[in-house]
C-alpha cells in the first residue's frame, strides 16, 4: 500500500450545471433522481465571482471555470493565503472549449474581409485559445503550477482528474484543481442531431441529451495539514486509462475493466458509468459488471437522466455522483468511476469515499 505521503485526497468541489451550483444542491438532486428541466445553465453571473473588470474577451465556459476553481478551493475549507501559488496546478478536460468565442471570431473574420478591415483586435485571442479553460483561472487566481487542457472526447474530464493526480504524485504540484467543462452551443446541438443515428451514440440510449456543466475538484496529498479542518470527500486508490483500438461496441466497460486488477478496484460498492438507467448501454454495462465481479457485483449508477450528456465534462460528473452518492454502507466505501468515449478512449478511477463529509 502507498505511504500516506503518496496518497491523494479530494477535498473540494466546484460544480455548476442545469441543476444549480454547489455540491449540497447536487447531492439533494441526485438523491431525488431529478431530471434536469433545461439543458442550459441559468442565473450565473460572472461578476458575482470574478474581480476582473474586462470580461468580454472570455467565453461563458471560461468564466465558469474561473468561478468554479475559486468555489472548489473555498469548498475544500482551506485559506488561499496558506497555499503556495507556485505549487497549485489547474487541469481541465473539454471537447470543444470556448466554441462560442470561436464562432464569434469566425464571424468577425468574414465581416472584416467583407468590409476590408486591416486586422482583428488581439482581444479575440484569450477567448479562442483552447487552453483558456485552465490558463484563465490560473491567471485570475495567480496559480503558477502545472497547467493543461485535456482533449480526449467524452473521457476528457476524468482524464484531466487523473492527470492532476499524477502531477501531485510526481511532486510537480501540492494541489491541483481538475475536472471537466463544456458549454451548450447551437452548432453542437445541430451536429449531434445529425449524428443521432450513429450506432455508437444511439447505444447510449434515452439519456443522450446534450447539456452543459463545469465540474472541478481540489486534490492534494493526503498528509497535507492545510486541508485538515474537515474530512475529505474521498481518497484516491488507483486509476487506469488507455485506448481500445476497436472503439466503443457496447462491451467497452468489460474490456476496460480487464486493464485493472480486482485487487486495485475492489471490493467495489458502487460503479458509476456513462449510461442512463434503462438504456441499451446500461444493460451492456450491467452484464459487464456481472462478468467482471465474481462475488458481490456493485451497484451501477448513471447520471445522464440528471444532467443530459455534457460531452467532455461527463467523466467529471460521473466522479461527482460517485462522491455525493449516499446509498447505504459504512462511513467508508469504495467507488469505481468509469468514462468511455465512442472512439475508444477510456478512464477508470477507484476512490474510497467518506460519507461523513460535512
């Protein structure tokens, strides 16, 4: 077993979705198994969170990442004054990042060509650069540790969390804010409506509705005394990520599980997946679990009915549900979080959850 100094804990959550803001509100919503009434985030005002005066160059998803980074640190119960900014990293996973600013830039290019502009304002750049999701929160909060954006399809959010864990384990950072972010956009809606007949996507079933969310976590070494004021949400046990060359054929979970030994992920009480209960993919995953776990198969949870499909943020929302789920058991339970992409990327993360987090 790794020493305490090698272990990583999750102590803060910054979550904004159509269900609302903050982990407390999401815990209640998930327990009631509510379905999001809208695909869009309503009521968010960047000026309530961000001190910067000039916000226009930044896309909505970037502004939300800045706000939720600060909220995650606050939720972790640690004073920012006690943290070394040079040892704090930010890693965010996304498929499309600031797609709204990209389309605005495209429109401005066409307009400048039609009206013979000599050039475009450099103020467009902060919005269209892909790494603004992690770079702008670091600029706003003055964090100069490792910084990256992960773009690996639906698995982007959970892979960003894994990358953050590896930054901490390798000694490159003491604290990492990591997770997934995606915004809703008419182009994405049209794109996925056209591809709805694709069997790789149709397999997701009735829960496949495009939505938006930002879900970020604060992670740190388990022996970091600065985070000792409250119990963490969970401790990280093990992880695996990789690529299935044959892609997503309904048995992706079964194949991904073969990459992780049962001693690494078990005994597992709950497995959180990308499917929606009652969908064809849910049934495939249930069958995969029954084959992989010879004794006491875990409960299977999916959240597409709550959130819709948030693309690059979906893996982070799977982890969120795993951390907030309060179903039965003792004060400590083992949860396995899964994220799969139709093109073959997969990520698995095993955590030991604390049910007594205040």
